[in-house]
C-alpha cells in the first residue's frame, strides 16, 4: 500500500506534486523490492557502516565521542537507488564523530544501528527554502564519499586510504518526519562536521608518542638544557620541577574548565583522566605505607577512590540534545549506567542511592527526582534488563529482571535454620552479610519472607530479629506433643 | 520440662517469637489460638479467675528467653478470649478480665451436681458456704470467684432451681435450693 506524505488537510497543487514525487519514488522502490528482495536485504546492510548498540538500545560511543543532537522519525535515503538502502522512521543521533541511525520503536529495543562517519561527508547542502519545502517534511541533504565496494567510506578501516578513497560520492537525504528542531540540528551538524574532533584525537595520541620518544633520546647526554632548548628534567630538581609544572597545568586546566560550562563539557574527558591519575596515585600511596597507616586513613582513602571512580559518564543525555525524547533516552542511559552499581550492591539497589550515583556521574546537567522516577517507570515499556520495584513498606528499589525472590528465600531459609540462628534468630545485618546486599535491602527481603510465612519476628530490647516460622509445627489440640526440632532447641 | 509453679509449660513457651505479636495474618491466628489455650489451661490449674493487665502475670513473662508480652499483645489475646465467650472485661478501660475456664452454664451444672451429691436439694446455704464450706473442699467450687458464683446462681434461679434471698446480716446472701 502506498503511503502519502503528511498533508491531509491541504489538497493544493503542491501536495499533488509531492504525491506524484512520492509515488515515483515508491513505485521504483516497490518494483525493485519485488524484483530483487535479497539484494534489498543485502543492500540495506551494506551501504552504511555498522554501529554497535548496548543491551538497553543506546549506541556505543567511541573514545572521546560526545552526543550533540537527536531527531526522531527520520528516514535516510541515499539518492542512488542502486543500493536500495532506505532506512525508515528511526532515531538520528548526531555526535562529534558520526551520524548514527537507530531503528526506534517503543516496543522493542534496537539490536543494531547504522552510522555514517562525519569524516566521510564531503559536503552539506544548505536548506533551500522554497514554497514546496513549506509543505514537505523538512529534509537535510549531504554528500557522502563512497569507496569502490559501494559502501560508505569508513576512514577508521585501514583499507580506505589506499584503495580509491572517495572515488565517488552519493547524496543522502535525511527526511525528518518527527517534530524535532530541524534547523537547530542542521546548525549543530555544520558545527560538528567543521570541528573535526575525530582528527584531533588521532593527532593527540600520536603526538604524545613522539614526545616520549624524544625525551628518551635526549636523556643520555649531560646538561640541564636539551638540544631543542627546553629545560631538561634531571635529578631531584628536575623531578620537583616536573611535579610543579604538572600541578600548574592541572590547576590551569581546572580553572579553564570551571569558567565556561561549555568548555567544561569538552574538558570532561580530561577530568576523567585526571580522576584516573589521582586514583593511581592513591593506590600507590596506600600500598607503600602498609605499616604506618591506621584503619581510618585507609577507610577515607578508599572512599576517595570510589568517589573518583564514580565520575564516569562523558556524554550525558540532556533535554537539549534529545528534545521530546528526553525521557526515553534518559531511561536507556540510566539502564546502562545502573548495571555496574547493581552488581556491586549484590543485585538490588535503593532508588535514592541510584539517583545520587547517577547525578554524581553526570557532573553537570543534573536530573530531578521526578525525571529519575519517570525514567525508571519507562523501563516497563522497553526491553531492558532492569526493573523498578516497590516493597510493601514503600521502599523503592532497582533490581535485575533476572533477580529471583525464590532464590533469595532459599538462601534466607538456609541461614535461619543454622544451629545458632535457630536459638537466637537473625538480624537484618546478619542477612545483609550473607546475601551480600545493604542492610536496608536485607530487611526488605526479610519482611517479604515473613509475609510469605517463612519467618516470624521477635521484637525485644535486643532488637528486631527474625526466626524460622515454627508456628505451623505446633498442634493446638496437642500442645505438649513434642516434635524433634523443639526437643533439641528448647 | 519447664514449670511455672505447678503448671507444666509447653515447649514452644521458649520460642522467642511467641512473645511478639505477629503481623502476618496466618501466623498471628495460630499464635492467638495457642495463647488462648495456654491462658485457659493455666487459669484452670492455678484457679485464677481474674487477670489484671496492670499487674505482673507470671504466664506473660519468660525469664529463660528474657521476653515479656507487651500490653498490646496481652490485650489482643484477652480480647480474643472475650470474643469466644471464655472471658469478660470487668471494666470499660479493659484493665481487668474475668476468665471463664468453665462457662457460666458449666458452673451451674457443677453446682447442681454438688447439691445432688451432698443431698442439699431442699436446704438453705449461704453463698459463702458454697464457696468455702467443708463440703466444697476438694471440689471445683472451692475458692470459686464470688462474681462467677453469683452469676451461676442467678442463672439457676432464672431456671427455677433455686431462690436467692438476702440474709440476716448485710454481707451475705442465702440460697434455697429446689433442685
């Protein structure tokens, strides 16, 4: 069935024209689909580069790659019909390195994505404002270099540079059928393309290599100044000077970062590296003073370590870059992020704790508790491996979908039937240690087990404890009849 | 076997959760049932007729496991007995509870048997004599709570088995049997 473009209320000459245009395209597309179904399938996957996707349906970003903007319900059509690649109604994500296209539906989580490296783009057409364009869905057209095997030129693959790089180019049109900010996207597209962030990464990584090489070379000869005039690092004075310079540059780096929030975003990567360095320093610090350090110092150093490690996310999804899909993307990003804290917490984490961790990792662009709650509630609609759960007591936690209550109860039962526990019961702290989770979480599990009749409570000046439920074993008509376990215990 | 005076305590008396009011319905129903039986048994053997909530009651504490029933728990168990008709609150504030380990009807039957056994069918006795007279020694009537006795007698009077009248002295009443 042929679909018409979105102009149901405006049957003018222009809509008729666009109908015709669409018909032409659709006709050729449908004909080729009928004739060459296999080629279609092959062509679709072969034209664009493949992009990796996480288990929650978010694209895996490259080293240093930052998201800039996002549009929904976008079709990508290469104008060369030979390739038959028509990607319909997906999410188009602009990053500093690539244009990523994801099939988006609220029901299923995308397992793969297509991408066009910005390096392969040779020209971006400016949007022509004509009368026709007022009635059409907005379009962004750009020219992409194509290598000899018919695929988008991928500068990261080794073969690109030698074998006919960019021998041909194909015009690709992105049709934006959703309600996104198309002009804003175009501006950011130009900015990202001109910034050429992918090149600076290469230069810096190769640059540091050459610097260390030259350092070694000049180390052999004597004298304070090396052959190229810079002060040589030699002796204790040299070490001190090197430290000093490093601290000064760190200080300056921090100052620059904090002056301008935008600059902070780009410095975010540097900050993470700094955090990593400090962590290494801490690690070496603690290991060298094994005898002299007391427990308190060790504890606070470990805290510092953990705190630094939690600065993890470089590319926070913001309301700006995702527009109307803010909660959806946030929800997926949260699902990705929360996996590691979940593992460390033993499979269940308090919602409030998760909120603090997530915001701390984002650094700037903090989210409100409402956003957090909405993001978690959206998980029901997606196929992500985590879920939100509310206990009877009102406590809300995030847990793995694979988490099994039955398994936890089995572990609690084996704990509470140990000889010592049969006599004195268990406290939430005991359960926490055995289950490997926080005491508050353990208490929730114990309360749930109690409501299922597995345990019963004992409140006394000693505190709140739980025992295995032996009430069912007692026969009220024969109260003095003693069954084996009782005799042994009481 | 643990004892409280002469009373043999069941084994679960040393199970600490027994002394904490359980929230889960199934468990709590069982717990209440066990306490009801225990209270009735204890009172019957120790001949206790009234439980005063504000006083120490030996059955409600266990020094071995160091647990005591809270006021809330005591009230809950006694209320359960009242609901079953095996006890009655003596005051609105629920501080004192009359325990009927024999129902009033049962006491009435005991009195009738007592009268028949001793050949008192047509004689007259004071209420006090029924309670503490020589004939009642060794029977269940010995030391019976006065309130309960009077209630049982009134029940029998209603059935026409006896007549209660005021005695010569103001502090005692007399009973004429016509069993």
